[in-house]
C-alpha cells in the first residue's frame, strides 16, 4: 500500500489481536477514519465484516478497493483492465505539468503515463468497485516511483533512484468475501458516528496539526481528476486551504473527539492515538471513561522517516535538527465490562 504517515502497518498485529480479544466469535467492525484502509483490509482478511469510512476521496477509494470489493468477484476483471492500461503510451497533461514539472514528485516520463492511464480510466465506464481497484493500482504504482520522503509537502532536490524506474501496475491485494458484505463510505466522522451499527468501532483520527489532505494532496487530485488550481512550491490543491478538520486543531480536537465518542452506539471501542498528539493519555482516558472500563496498550515505535531525516528548506539544505527518534503509539480500549487483554499496560 502507499507510504503514509500514521499508517498502522506496524501495529496491525496488536490491533487485530485486540479486536479478536473483544470479538472472539467475529462480528462487525467500523473503522471511522480509515486512511489507507490497512486496518479494515487486515480485519476483513480475518473474517470480520468491515465498514470503512473516510472523508478524503483517495481514502474512500482505497477502502472501496481493499474493504468493499471482493477478490472472488473482481480479480479477473481487474486483471483485464490493468493489462489494458499497461499498454497505454504516455501523453503529458495536467498531472505532468502540476506534479512533475511545476513540482517534482514524479519524473515527467512517468507523469505522462499516469496522465494517459488516468484519462483512460475515466472513459472506460467501469463499475464503482472496479474503477476503485484500477485507481488504487495506479496510485500504488505511482507511489513506488515517487521522489519524496513519504509526504507530498516537498520533494527531493535530486531524483530519488526509484523515480527513474518505469511505472508498473499491479493488481492490489484484494481480500475474499466474508459472511456479510463489507462497505466503504465517504462522510465526515462527526456525522457518520451517529449512524454506525457495529459490534466494535475503531478510531484512528488525525492527532495534531498535520492534515492528511495536505500531506497527500496528489492522491486526492489523482482520484478526483478535477485538475484543480494549485498553490505553493508543493502545488497543493487550493481546497487544502479550506477543507479543515477540527481534529487538526488544538482548540478543536477535544470537543470533536468527545462528540464522536458520545454519538457512537457500540459496545466496544478502540482508539489509536500517539504521544505526539494534541490529547494526552490522561485526556483520552477521561473522554472514554463514560463508556465503562478503559485499558491502555502502549507500543513504542520509530518516528516516520521525514522526522528522522530532519528539516530541510526548498533548496534541500538542512535547516533544523533531528528531534526524538521514537514515539509511543497508544491503543485505548473501552468496554462496558472489564475484559482481560494480555498486552494492556
């Protein structure tokens, strides 16, 4: 899957183990801030029925591919679509200009192929799930030849070695169908919280000032294909300035989190958070205490690669010192009654 700050790839085993401990006979899990859909994809693979939700279009597309779409139904058709796209020659357009010339996220040779393949996807009349699979295949192929440190806030001064390789599409790792249909929705978490029907809700909200839309604006534009007006050195979409989340606001996050927690009608709740977030461990325990029993699992992890590299200016010159190299990931587990979790701290 795509490189993603805040990705729970390294925590999947801990999350899955905790979900299994709470739902030993299976059930329905809602991931309200699904992001890359890694968690939903993993839980569907373990037989859970998953509802994945996110407000960003690229995240909804990832969830449609990895959670809603079933391998049994779509794999063969998707292979045919991907094989056709792989034969398309490059034709530079908006993407090449915005993301490869005005900004240097990808080599122009690959940008021209991305342009041409994306235009073809738009004209193929694909069913929504099949289109999502094709878009994810293209997104992940582009990610494998990008020239960034993992964020689309900046790009390398010199081309990363992988950026000089030719883009190559692959079939995404679709999961087989489970007992009940899984689904992906695109909605504001504050609004969706009151509509959720699930045995367990997993929350992994933004936790500080870093906006996922700003960090991954290229994927949003690639999926929407609205060829937006852009601004700044990173050529971000102009709506990055206006599509703000209260979870990215120090004054706003507490009330937003409280609202979501109160609106959820589910017997089990897991909240993933980080010790670099606007809310402390004590804050989260206090917010969750009204739901019953709260346990906390602590997992120490290396910080994302950009933090380990340090701060650089647009010329690629180092202008800031590297801070701490590790942080603590928390899993807050709220249940109506005490449940024994072997990894709880």
